[in-house]
C-alpha cells in the first residue's frame, strides 16, 4: 500500500512538472530571463507537491470517514445524511488541492 502511494505521488510530480515545463515557453515569450526555467521547474514541483499531498490526504480521510460512516449507518440508517456530509467534506480536500495546484501553475 505504501509503495502505491509513493508511486502515485511520483507520477503526479512528474506529470505536473512536465506540464509546467511545456507551458513555460509560451508564458515567457521573447523576453526570457535567466531564471525563467528554474522558476517553471519550481512552480511545477510546488504544484505537484500541493496536488499530491492534498489528494493523498483526501483519500486517507475518505477511507477513514467512509468506513466509520458505513459502520454507523449499519446500526442507525437515519445517519445517512450526516455521514454523507462528512464524506463530502473529506472529498472537498482533493478539489481544493487540485484548484491550488492549478493556481500555482498559472502564476
């Protein structure tokens, strides 16, 4: 399980860094400075780390909250809406992390 998380984070890092590198020449244009490549790599790595940590954290939260919610609903079915709210809040972490990664790449 741990190697799968590490592999997922590595793939996310590579994909986001490569997309930042591909977008770099169009964003800089003709007036490319000396630090433009390192800025693109830094932004790509920052976006990858933010996205990976947020998505892995959201997955962990959904796993824990979802299993607890199913256990609670097995005993008391009227807790469905409350449990769904908590699972949705945990899933919202992934959406926020993805949005932050896009904001970092666009800066």
